[in-house]
C-alpha cells in the first residue's frame, strides 16, 4: 500500500522529473540528420550533370556529432557545395541543401512529438509500477 506522500502530486512530479533526466532524443535526431543527408545527395544527383566535382561533393556529405549531446550536423568537405548552393562569380546558384532541408523540416516536429509521446507513456508506466 502506498503512503499518502507517495500518492501526492509532488511525488509524481518528482518521479517524472527523474525520468525525464534520462530521456534522450538522440536516436530521432540522428535519423532526421541522416534523412537530410540522403535528400541533399539526391538533390545534387537530380540537379543535372554529375561532373567529377559534384560526385566528390556527393561522396563527402556526412553526418557528424555536434558539440552538444543530441546534436548532429550534416557537413561536406568540399567548397564546391557552397558555390553550387549560393552561386559564384561565374556561375548561378543551384540550391541543393536548402530544398532538402525544407523537405525534412516538415517532418521534424512530427518525429519529435512521437518521441515525446513514447517518453511520456514510458514515464507513466514506470510511475504506476512504483
């Protein structure tokens, strides 16, 4: 039998806070970054001729861990990507990263909401078992 202290709203709040300290969205954020990488590569491939510089750019796009926990960056080691995205002195812009980002941005909210719902259900089940 639980004591009145264990059944109090304060106790539930404390238990919930303890559970949320261990919640991570690392997996979901990594999936979003991977999806952005794939879409960016596809934008480059669909954007006309694949010259050697463009193929090297496609091959160099990768996901790396950021400075903070649960942070991922989609990066490339080629300056050619910047020149394509924004144009250069002798060439027009041919965006490839921004269109990929816009496509992924629509799914970010849904992905994180799903992760948050799963975390809340898990926290609720843990509290009921206590």
